[in-house]
């Protein structure tokens, strides 16, 4: 049996879940299906959850007979000798009176745009308020695979590119297939890489409060969520947009929606596929094209 609870999620996601589960109470869904369908459904939930939260409970072969996952930012699922436990995160949000941080941020951002508009017009560039992100990992399964590189691209107010690229040390051999795709080996990572905690701390600083975009972003976000939780930190709370979903909605006649196919359709070159920084740069260019057409709705 599988139980899913949802809070403050889009109605479209609730309707989607009823195809597989029975809603026995508002926001509580029960179903019985294979592990493959469960993983696909959880991925779909993470992709379409918006600002809401979700928790998944399912049967497994451990001492309790079940385990669970959650997107709650105030909790973390930890394994204690094979028993899953829900741990309260150290960082607990405090209530502040007056304007919220979000309101202050948007107000300062609006003021910043007004004060810099003349400079942008002189330079002939307008800042794109999003950051493109891409990860390379040792595999596709978030429970077993590790992040080995993070790439991100953004622009400053002058329209100049700023980049972030970190290789990450891991204490295990990289699968041969992954090395063939990325060119990365355990030796390269251990010689040139940094710890996961350092990479994530620097990445959080780089992205700040900007919108994050990516292609099949749910994949990257799932790995980032697990990685931040693994070092005892809250997950990113940035607004996120998956360009794959936008392209599927707007370009319905493409042969397929692989990133390379989409880049070719938009006349964008990616000279170093499966390199996190190069893929992030190509994704950023795609986001700019979609933004010009008004598809990002920033």
C-alpha cells in the first residue's frame, strides 16, 4: 500500500493523482501499484508541486515494514539502524511582524530595476532574472547515485555572463558509462573537486534568491534536495521553472524532447554535452529564447 499526503499544491496535481490513487480525505491519497509507477508518480509530484508540500509512505522490507519521503523543509528523513525517523531541522522559521522577507525582496528588486534601467539602456542589455542549472551524477537513482558536478549560469546587470562550476569529491568509483559521457573519473574529482558541503554552500550563495531554470529540472532538484538534507541544511526555496514542460506545451510538433533536439530547433549549439557548465550555458540560452517569446512569464 502507498499513502501520499499533499498540502497547498495546485489543483491540477490533485486531479492527476486521482488517476492512480483514491482520495480518502482532503489531501490524503491511497493506492497500490508497482515501485516503478511509485517512482514515476513521485517524480511527477516533485515536478508539479509548486510551493506546496508532499509526503510519501510506502511498504518496504525493513524493521517497520514501511518507509517514507517528504518535501517538508522543517523535517528530514533519517535512517537509524534501518529504521526511518522524521527529524526536526535545526533551522526553524521565526515569525516576524511587518513586511515579509519576500515583500522586502520584491520591493528592493523593483527599486533596483528602476534605478538601473538607464544604465541597462546605455549598455544595451537587460538582466535576465534567472539562473540556469545542470548537474552531472553517477546515475539516475537519487537514493544510490551521487552528484559529481554542478554548473550554473547567470547574467549581471551589464548582461555579462557569470558562471559557477564545481567538481565534487566522492568516495566511490564512477561507473564506466558515466565516465564515457562526462569525461570525469574518480582521480579527476579527488584532485580537482571540493566536498559536497562546500559546493552546496557556494552554490546557494551563487543562486541567491533568483529563479532557477533547468531542462528536466525535477531530476536536478531531486538530487539537490537530497544533498542539502544529507548535510543537515534546508533545501533551496527559490522559484523554479522546468523548460522541458514549457517546450512540450509550446512546441507540440517536435520529434522528441531530448535537450539536443530542442537546442537544435532553437539554433543553439552545445559543444560539450554532458558537461554541467556547458549544458547549463546551453539551457540558459534556451531560457532566454523562451523568455523573449513570453513563455517564462517572469
